[in-house]
C-alpha cells in the first residue's frame, strides 16, 4: 500500500497491475509517463 511514495505506482505499472493506480499513478508521476500508462490501459 505505498501509492504516495511515487515508486510504488511505477513498479505496479511495470508489473502490469494497473487496477487502482493507472491513471492516478501517471498523473502523479508526471505527463512523461502519461503515454506509457495510456498504452497499458
């Protein structure tokens, strides 16, 4: 349950676990990861 750390959402995205931190994780990480998250979704 580490979503406010900034590294948790990224790791989850890499693992492919965008259940409750895909869009939020992207917006929190920055617009740089936006395309990556959109592709995963």
